[in-house]
C-alpha cells in the first residue's frame, strides 16, 4: 500500500489559528462532527457530505506565519477506533511504501543497535564533510557541530566517521528528549540565522488554542513531557525514518503518543506525532489525530480527523508566495492520500 504523511506522518500537523473549540456535547454525534468540520476545518456542506459517504477530504488552512504549512482532513472508517491503534502501533508497516524508504521503531530504552541501519545518503555525507555553522545543508544544532568538528573530515575513512557521527547524534537526541523534553531541542545553526527549535514549538502550540480546549490532557503532556501526568492507558514510542520529500531524502526522529480521551463521550483517542528532528526542510512539525465514534454504527466505525502544522524553510523571499502555494497544495494532497491509505488499512 502506498500512503504518505507530512513529516510527520510527515503526516506532520495542522494549526487552526485563533480558533478555540470544545468537543460538541450533542445527542446526535454525527451532527456534532458535521458542526466541527464546518466551523473549525472550514469544510463546505459538500465536503461534509463526502466525509459522511466515507470519502477522504483534506483542506489547506492559514497559518500563524507565512512559512507555516497547515492542513486538515477527515475520513469515516468502517472499523472501531481500536483498529486504528493497532495499525499505528506497527509503525514500520504503517509508514512503508511510496515515499517511505525505511522506518525503525526505537527500543525502550533506546539502544545504539536501534540505529545500526541508519545510513545517510551520499550527498548528505559529502555535505557534512564540508559544512560549517551557518552554512550547512543538513540541519544540525550547537552540540552536533561541536562533535562534527572533532572528526578528521579529510581522513580516508571520513565517510564512515560521518555516518557514525549521525547515528550517535540520533541516539543522543532521543535520549536527551526523553530526559528533558522540549528543553533538549537544540538551536539549529545550519543557516545564517540560528533558530530556537524549542521556542518555535511553544509558539506553534500557543497558536493552537483548539488543542488545549478540546484535548487539554494531550496538550499538557506535549508541553510538560516527560514530567506531565500519565493517564491510565497512555502509550508512546519513538521511531526514526527516511522519507523522500521534494528533492531530498529526509531523516526524521519522531515521538508518537496514543492518548485516551477522558469521559464517556464520542471522542475516544487523540494521537500525536511530534517531530523532534529532521535533517532537511522542517524545523518543527506536529500531527494530531482525533478518533471519534460514529454513533450510527454503534462502535463499529469511527471518524478520524487530522490536524497538521509544520514550519518548513524556504517559504519567504521573492519566490516565497509561489513556493508556499506549491508546498501547501502538495501537503493537502499528501494528507488526502494518507487518509485514504489509513482507511484502507483499517478496513482490511
């Protein structure tokens, strides 16, 4: 099967900027879902009807910044919400085919052997042998540049040393995030202007009031990880992957959270896929999926609503408007394909 995510999962993540909503407490659950899609996803009546028929619909939404990439989508799945959890737990199968070149779930706790198969493309290795802070095609933080500087990049085995450096950096990045959460995300120095990755993520969440309003437990968990309370039933894991995006192969490190929604309402689970590192294009990305029972099917079906927000590079300047249009339209279509692929996997 072929399906793609935003990086996140490259199915990355969507912001509904300036909107605040609580999940509708309605007797007719389908009416509540329809109202949410119209009011907060900006779906038209025709698009809502398409979702009701079981077809995947995705739209682009405005971001809080010009370079912010925003998309939302929904699909009705003729299978219980628990079936989707089974699919997502097997991330190596879920993110396979199409643009997914390799996906590896990381052990708990992480081990060096989890990254043994991580091998950068030759062009990334060549770039790392020459790059410096402020001039590097591969995204690196302050500590990574310090480690890279210690490598003799003119040695005969320099390529092998660079590959080992990246495997060690990936392992240390996951370990640091598990220990310190957002605070462990480094300042990237690949461009002339350093970017505060942790601060940008906080800004993204601040521009997503709907998340705190409708899924306060998940929002708190993402912000305060690893010190936030863990509700009964919460699951999480980390994985790394190589994904084709644009003209480059992107190495990603991601944190997946399966968060049980409290209470007896129709909203069953909230799934978050947070990027903690990407070698190209993206500074930050977050994907949230809300799984809501289809009351008309008595628990035998559910709606999946996906909200994605990502902050890529290169969307400003003279050609910024054209680049933004192409990236956003591509993200919208990629999300639609993800919805279609996920529905197919769950229903078979």
